C-alpha cells in the first residue's frame, strides 16, 4: 500500500484550493466502496489516528446526510456533517463536508474507487471554497496528515474483513 498526497500543481482552476490524496488498498473495489458507504463500517475506521466517531443519523443516498461527531484524542468533539451529491457504485462518490448543513466553509470531495488488479486505488480530491480555507485546513487542522491517517485506517479495516463477508474477522456475532 502506498499513499501520495499533494497540494496540487496549477493544472486547472481549482488547484490552489485542492488537496489530492490516493492510496492503494489490498481489497476488491466493491468491498472498499462498501466500507465507505455503510455506517456500520464507517464508524469503525473514519477519522485520523486516535479519533472515534459517533453517528447521530445516516442516510446514504443522493441528498441524504451523515450527521456525526468526531471525538479527538484530547477530548475535543468536532461536529461533522456530510451530504452525498453523487453516488456511482462502486466507482465514485461526491460529497459535501462541513460542520452543519448550512456551513459556508463546507468543502466538496470526490472519491474515485479504481480497480488495480486485486487491489483498489482510492483517489480523494477535496476542493475548498477558497485558497485560505484550504491553507487553514492544511496548516491548522493538519488535513493532509489526517486524510492519510484516515485512508490508512480504511486499509487496515478492510484487511480485517473476510473475503466473502463484510464483517471483520473475529468480530462475528
């Protein structure tokens, strides 16, 4: 597995407002997509190292929302909200992510799930409303490191899933 990140070179109009990350995950495309789209999986791996997630509501459909709290390792709670703008199973998800439904600083992420042999390359392109918000996310909130850690957590989680089931090995009930 490898992770690459960049602030983006000026390849197009949004380059100075973007963060692009990718990672190859040792699991089939459908399984990685499922881990990203079902709340029972998301709550097991979502967030940077040391964070946990509590879901208040979750409706995975275009126009639906995931309302949740991320609990930081220092005890700080972060109110989070995501709405799904596009869902193309098992290839792509577009989502708007902010603190609440009316967050003016919400940012859009496009996630591509690409087959890479028996593995899956996930590419996450996040575009912020302004360069200043992107820079603040990188510098103040360590968005690149946090994103890499989140993709790492996803890779570790799906590696624990049995090949024909979607329940982590050893946690079946």
